[in-house]
């Protein structure tokens, strides 16, 4: 039985989310990637709160450059916002995407910004 890309990603995402849980002390950095944009949020799943959010659509992000460069900038911005909210360590939720390309660039940008995971 052949799965579409979306169904396959959703299946992988559910498998990942079974084991990942964001707490107040160690929230989850969730990534969503569309064809054009990339979004990231730091989530406390226990209390159901989003602590910080950033995307390639934010005003501080310049869209000229490659998608990987933009993803790195989004990673740095989410790290800056998370540190401001009092978060230093996170668990990384790649959202069913491969840890490659834009998702990897976002993670590396978040590490450069001061997040530990």
C-alpha cells in the first residue's frame, strides 16, 4: 500500500510524538516546513502553552538568500525568544521530516543561538 508524502510524514510524526514530551523545564521545539516557509515553536505540552514562536514570515527575517540560510536565521530567532522566555534546554521535534536540509539548518541555528539539545 503506497502512502502519499503527507500520510507518510504524519505516520512518522505520530511515532516520534509517542516518545517526545515537552515539559516546563525542557520544552519541545516543534518544526513545521512548508514548500515556501518554515515555522518553529517552543511548546510546554504539560501546561499546553506555546512559550516562543518564530517563522520565516517574521519581520526580523530577511527572505533573500537560500531557504537553508533563512532556516538558520529562524533557528537563531527562536533561540533568542526562548532564552528570553527562560528556556535553555529543549527536546527537538523534527515533525516527521528528515533531519536534513532546512530542518537541520534550523536546529543548527537554534544551537548557535544558545539552546541545548
